[in-house]
């Protein structure tokens, strides 16, 4: 019986003659064969060191075979159990099935019967072991995925979470099971992700986010795949999220620096030209353009130094920001030149802006004297976006006229 050579077996029999015969006959067929004369002793031996297979007589004084089987099953639901008995009643048979006995051998014991029953029992054992090994391998693979993975039912309740998901959500998998997944990943915010899951399940089409999805205090690239049963019916979805927070922040910084002036924090010329081109091809009207030139910058740089000149530029930017609306496109387009794009702003409103800037400059001049910011201003408004370039040139012309007049 070479197929049993790797098994550790515990044989329980109160009759010393049968116990000795079985031990002498079968000891070379197993990796280890231990024997016990009672159910109580067998349980002690098992708890000291579990075995791979239990063979036990049913009728014994004290703890009988069925009681032993129930005790063993409390510790192991997978270990094969084979019972031996001279007669197996209907009640014993039913009880054995309920306990999960894998086979029985009628006394007097015959070797062919032993081999047949043990073969069936060990085959089931090996199938269970393979199944458990496959389950462990699947779980290890599932947990090894660095992205967070969640298996959800049709109502977006959590069925499984991998280790990455457990760590990111911040609770044990058992605590998350059955909870609404959208609430877990977006906390108190509106669970807009439910729309994504609903579409994937209702339409049977997977989803992959084009833009980073905001959740769990970061940004994630998200995919949602419908999950189907053997008949092809959709029973849930698998949600996979890859953390791209650092990449998103780096992109945001890159985008900001590519569109903003590092000294003043205003938009830069690249942004201005892109936005100007967009407005020129759009339908927004009217559009006003304000041009501003910082007076005395060269004089300050030459007489006091570039640090003072930089401070003057920053104060000029702050003055424009304080007078404009939050969504007005204020840009530094040259060394001492600024421009404000005002889509949807009529000429009268743009003139009010110019007046506010002049009032602010006058107030600062009274307080700071020659240290106050001084800007030459020019403004133009067009109703036809095709004439926006002309408006820019007109505003620039009026700015220089204002500078000449102020001199």
C-alpha cells in the first residue's frame, strides 16, 4: 500500500487482540501508526500531535467512537475518519454521515476492504488538500497584488478585500464584509462611484477611469469589471484601484509651473497665449482685455537692486489680484507687463475695474509715496471674438498712451 506511505494514522480499538493485529499488519504501510485503547486516550494523542487519518472502532467503553469523531471534528473538519464496527445500525450510519465520516470497515477486518476504504478516504483527503492549496495560492496571489482589489455583490456590498484594500480602508476584512463599498472608499462625500458600479453591472461593460478618481484621501486609477456566474448572469463586480496620488501631485505641480509665473504666482505668458487662442475660437462675448505696465521697474532695479524690483513686481501682482474677480485671468506676460483677460465682461464693467485699480494705486501713493506701485493701464472691449487680436493691440496702445500722459 505505497499510496499511504506519507500518512500519519491513529488507530483506536479497545480490543487488544484487534489492536495488536492491526498494528503489526499495517505499521509498514504508513509513515507513522499510533494506537489507542480508548476514545479518551485517542483524543489526548491527537491533541498532542494531530494525525492525517483516524481509524476508530465505534463501540467502546467510556468515550465511544462517535463521541471521539465529534470531538475530532471540532478541531479538524477535513481530516479523513474511517470507522470500524461488527455491525452498523441505521442510527449509527446516519450519525456517522452527520459527523462527516469518510468510510467504514466491517469486522472481521479484511485487508482488501481496508485498502479499498482507505484509498477512497485518502483520495478525498488529497482532493481537499489540493483544493486548500489552490485556495491558499489564490489568496496569496490576491494579497500579493499591490493595487487594492475588492469583490462586490450586485448591491456593491463587500464580499472580499485583498491586503492592499484592507490597509487603505483601515479596517479588518471581517469588519468590512457586507458594508457598502462606496461609503468605505469615499467616506462622508457623495458616493459618486456607485454610478460607475451601477453602469458596469447594468450594462455588463467594464469601466476604466481616464482621469484619477479621488477617494481615500488620494487619487486612484480605477477599473470596474462585471463578475458573472456559470450561466453568464452578472452577480457583482471586481473593483481595482491603483494609487497614483504621487503621480497626480507631480503632474499638478508640473501643470502649475508650466502655466504660472514663479515670481508672482500669476499665470504666465504660455497660459495667456493658450487662453487667448481658446477665447478667439470660442463664442463668449463680449470680451474685455486689460493691459498693465509696471512703471519705474528698470529704475528700481538699477538704483536699489533686483531684489527690490522683484518685490515691486510681487506687490503689483497683489494689487491686480485685490481689484479683480477670483476667476479673472491675470497673467504676467513680460518683464514688467501684465494682462487681464475678462471673458463675458462688458466695457462698462471693465472701465469700473480700471477705476478700482487707479483708486487703489492713489490710496497706496498717499500712504507710501514713491514706494507705491504705479501701473500704466489700457483697456479694450470687443463684441466679436474675431476682433480679439485687435482689442489686444488697442489695449496695448492705450496703455502706452497712459504711460506717456503720466510722464
